[in-house]
C-alpha cells in the first residue's frame, strides 16, 4: 500500500525527513503541544459536525434546538465536549505558541511556519468568539453584544465594521446566521488553508529542537548516543500526550457538563450583567484601567500592537540566537506580558458576579472571606471607575462610607438598604437581606481587615 | 514563474517572448478579474442594512406613558425584542432612546428614584434624555425615530 502510493506520489522522501529525524534526548513533552492542539481541533471538528446535525441557526429556534439535544445524555455530553474542547484548544494553542517562542523556533528558517501559526491562533480565537453566540443563551447574547461593540471604537471605519459583523446595528437573528456561517465555514476553511502549509513546513524542516543534532550529523559526528528516532519513539510519546489530554477533556466534560443557562433576552428583563468567556477576560479587565477616552487604547491600540508584534515577530526580533539563555530581552518582555495577561485574567474573573451564598447570615464575618466577595461581585463592576465610592480594596471601602461599630450610621448600609436613595446596586437586584445583615455584623464588630 | 532551464527554453524565449508575455498577462489578468468580481459580490451581499432603515412598528398605547417617566418597550424586529425607552417629555414631546449604553452596549436601566439611566457594566450614568452625566460613555444614548399615530406609539430605526 505504502509502496503503491509512493510510486505515484513520491512522498516517502518527505516523510522520511520527519520520520527519521533524530530528536535530542531527552525529548521534551512541551514540544508536542502543536500535536495536542491538532487533536483538540479534530475533536472539535467531530463534535461540531454532530452538533450541526441538531442545531437550528435561527433566533427563534437555536436555544430550543440545543435544549432538545440536551434531553439525551449523549447530547449533553457531546455539547459539553465541544464547549470544553474550545477551552482546551485555546489553551493548548496558546501554550504551543509560548513554547515555540521560548525555543526561538520562529526564527530563520521557520518564519513562515510562525506566520501560519499566528493565523491559526487568531482563527481559533475567532472560533471561540463566534461559537459563544450560537446557543443563543443570555450569556452568549450579551457577551457577543459587548464583544462586538469593541471594534466600533476603531477610528473612521469602526461603526461599519461593527455593522458588518452584526449585519445591522444590534445583535439580531441576522447576526446569529452570520456568526453561524463564519463559525462553520469561513474559519474552518481559514484553519485548513493555514494548517496545510504549517504542517508541510514542519515536515520539510523538522522540529526545531533537532537543528543542532542535524548540524552535528552534517559535521560527521556520531549522534547516535544523544538522540532517539522520531519514529516510533517520539511519535509514541506524542500519542501518549494526546491520550492524557483526551482523558482529561473527556472526564471534565463528563463531570462538569456545560449548562445551557437561560435563553437570550435582548430586552434584558432580569438585569443580567454581561461577562465574556474567560479567555477574553484580559481585555475585559484592561478596559477598567483605561478610564474615559483612553479606553480606545485598550480596545483598539493594544490589540493592534499585539497583532503587529505577533505577525512581525520573526522580523522584529533580530537576535539570531535560538538559545533562551542568549535572548534575555525577548524572554523578559514575553514573561512580563504573560504574567500581565494572567494577572488581568485573574482579576477579571475575580470581579465577575459569582453565585454567592444568598441565604444564611454570617454572625462573625471576615472581610476577606465574606465581605470582599460581595463587594467584588456586586459593587466593583460599576464603582471600579467612579473614584469616591470604590469598594475594590479595604482602604477604599473604609475611606468614608463605613463607620466601624455603627452599621446603621454608615452610608454604605443606608445605600444598600435603600434608606438613602438611590438604593444600591443601582438598577440591579438589591443585596439579599442576609448579605446586608452579614455586612452589618461585620461593621458592628469594628469593620476589621480580617 | 521561471521558465524551464535548458536549451529549449532559451530557444523558445527568443522566438516567443511577446507571445509568452501576453499569455502570462492573460493568466494574471483573468484571475484578477474573476477574483475582483467575486469580492464585489461578497461585499455587496454582506453589506449591512442602512442605519435607520428599520420599519416603524407599534410599541404601545400613548395613554400608557406617564409624563416624564421613561418606559422600556420591545421593538420586535430582526427576530428579537429590541429594547427602547419611550419617554413622553413635558418639554420636548415624545422621544425614543435606544437602551444600549454607548460605551459597550450593555443594557441601561432607568432608576426612577434618581431619575437617571444607569449602566451596570462600568457605571455609565445618563439623564432622562440620554445625555451623559458620568462614567465612560463617549456620547449620549442613541435616539430612534418615534411617531404618535392616534393613540398608537410607533418606533423606528436609529437616528445618526
Ligand atoms: S457598557 Fe455602559 S458603562 Fe460600559
């Protein structure tokens, strides 16, 4: 069979270049992340096609079609796999990108591989973003409304871009079908078109970790002792990594099935406050640090800079060395950026309204465990930006609206009880009686930073 | 594209140069025209409807709107219920405000206790006519077309 094909296509040489590639010992699992990403994509393709057989892309039917699908246990599981799989793919491709960066594998002669990889990365984010709207639930609807509002800040053409994305000014049924087409056809096509050369380049050039060995071999050194063959040794380890990833995915999808939530309500009768998918929390949080007119920087400037750096990296970074130790500048910048992103994401997630225990008064509450979470989830969203009444840190809480020992005299309490209008949180569901009592107990006990 | 090396091609080059150039230009030109034609179709097909092209639709009875108190109504179009605050103002007559915050389009809420619109996302605040009082919103709430026909309140597309 192999010979039959080779007679016609002559590809054995190409395959030999990768299959007989010696890989330095010990081979690092992190070098297989691209392969793991490919697995995640394959899983997404399979579960996505299955979902497409049940899903109806219309504002009137989308939610119900998923609901019907969810009546069967396997339907729940497949949807959960697809949803978890999206998270896996975003994480894996990001880790793959970081690893490639760390190894300096984007440098000559692999610039084009990197370029294709960047396209794959962006297309993956695009898939995650468009897929979020498709169930037509409250979460997805409002996250898409806010997310697609951001390009509106691009000077001059912003509004047109927004309208093209949504097919109108608002997120409507026409947006849903548009996102559906992009999610199902356009982005997968882009991924295919970028992946084919990406993969071909890797076949042609081999893994970058092997470059040194290859050079040694060309010099006539004996590399036998320092290397293991790609096939079957490294290939087997790759499959093992995929199995580990797959098992974690399957278990997570089974143990934490993705809930559908309530149907999209564009009229927002329940005063739902939008939050993005967690991997977009970095941008979400960044917005809070760029108040007023400066938010254009967070919404347009930084993403643009990010794109330029990503695409231009092989040409911006002129340091020819691949070794991490000889690239202190590049690596420090990247470390700062990654830490910053992790910090922003963490902060963003922390500030999202969490389902707090709404019943049960805490007699002896601690600021950190009981009080701060209430503030973070119910107050900081609005107050984060409006100076005088910030509740994001202990110092800010204590600035003027809390009188230790005297809950009823504290403006904070008057506001959340509605004794002083307007009642807080403004225009949202008031805090529960128990939460208010808990806060009062804490103030009564001296409003300590405990 | 480079020509095949060797004697043959040198020969061919000499005799057929203008012809080859013509053929090459033809390949590039024809693919270019085809590509542009399809791009044109794609662009026109995906172009969004013009701003304000939404039809006038009834959203309620004029009697149901108390003076100077905004009421959220549903403008049912595009397969969804779009949120619009309709206000019968004492000085400016009827106005309709799109209920999306102009910052990042969260839904704003009318807080009757303070007679202001508040946005729960980043704390944008607007007065009854949609002018920004505080927070990040860069411009007033968008207005929508509004007509009173008999007792029926009709709302249309966005203005501006
Ligand atoms: S969306 Fe309303 S203030 Fe940001």
